C-alpha cells in the first residue's frame, strides 16, 4: 500500500484531465439544452394541434345543429325524393 493516499495510477497531467472533463460537461450541457428546446417546440405543437382540433370539433357541432334546424324548417313535399348528385 502506498504511503501517499493521494497518488493515482493515472499518468495524465491533471490539467489535461480537467480540460477533458470540462469539454465533456460542456458537450453534455449543449446536448441537454438542444433536447430541452426541441421538447418544448414539440409540446407547443401538440398544444396548438389539440386546440385546433377542439376548435374544429366545436365548428362541426355548430354546423350540424344549423343543418338539423334548417332541415326542420324546410317543408317536406310528399311523394318527392331529393335528387341524388350521382
């Protein structure tokens, strides 16, 4: 057992190791920031499309109500079938 407990088997200078660790940390931070930004963009897109879908559903329901009200007000002529557009 070595007398000095601070010695290591590492032969690289501490300055090089520090630079290597700093570079790794900086790369990780950059990747994390990019991933966080992209996740926010995707979340915003999901929110937009959910709101758009809900808006369109309300519009469809409104148009269906208007159509049914219009059909109720339109008098039906007995014996006549509506013309098909085929």
